[in-house]
């Protein structure tokens, strides 16, 4: 018996956008990467959110925001229930990248500079 194979870019194939592809192998639908841009623009995720109920599993290829950036949002806010698979280094570095990116967004420039000479702490 043969299985049909379909590969569909959801975004990121012809632009500088992050990467997200839908791979169908027979009756199994694989989400290959779920990247997000640095601005965390929700409009970018619309094609992905539309097909999310069809996804049977997620496969992550790289640990950076361009490949895994939308995963926390998809699980927490968009209802992704599919299991997520990645090689051990991708999973561990992906956690580190997302933590680093998240903490970087929550730190103001002033609080960074308070520990150096560019801002006078007394002002």
C-alpha cells in the first residue's frame, strides 16, 4: 500500500518570515517547525492557526525563534494538543533560546544600563 505525501508551506518559504510547514503522509499530519518573528506578530500565525486542529504531531528541526518561536503560544493560547518531537539538543537549546528571548523582552534598557557607566543611578 502506498501513502500520499503532501508538503505545504504555511509561511516562510518565499520570504524572510520564520519557518512553518505542513507535511501530510497518508493520514498523518505533521507540523514541521512553528517559528515566529521577533515582533511576535499574530497575523503571521493565521495560516497555522487555521490548520492547527488537523495537526497530529509537531517536529522541530532547529532551536531558534525562527523555528520554535510560536510553540509556547500555540500550546498556551491556541489549543495545540499534539505531541512535540525534537532531537535532544534542539529541545534543550530551544528552551534556552525561548527563555533568553522572553527575559530579554521583559528587561528595560534602563535596568540594563544601571550597572554600567552610561546612566547615572542617582538620576
